[in-house]
């Protein structure tokens, strides 16, 4: 799923989200400009911004832990819009 992101220092990037759950996701971009511990805002296509913290980085992927878990209906909406591209784990 396409997403834009921005760090608290103003760095911006675009990419896509993988393995989305209520607690977090994997952000994939061409080049990761963020560091572990960076605070970011992710704006998935068609949704409001979601804040979180970068917990790990590997090559061009970053694990993001959301500040607040996503509500079940949001996960269901993502599932309906993006099918198997979203890891369905609403709680």
C-alpha cells in the first residue's frame, strides 16, 4: 500500500507499507533516511496520518511501532482495500 512519511526533523520520503498490524508495520522505501528511534508520521494512501517510532532498519525497510494501536475497523478497511497485501491482525 502506497504511503508518504515524514520525520520529526522534516525529512520526507515515499514508499509502501507491508505487514500492517494494529501495532505497527514495515515501511519500504528506495533509501531509508531515518534512524532507529526516529519519530515519524506515516500517511497511508486514503487514511489520516499515523505517528510512530522506527524500531529497526534493514536495507531499505524499517519497522515502525505505532504510538497508538490501529482500531480493528481500520485494519478491516485496509484488508478490504488491499487484500493479501495487509496482514490481518485486528484485535
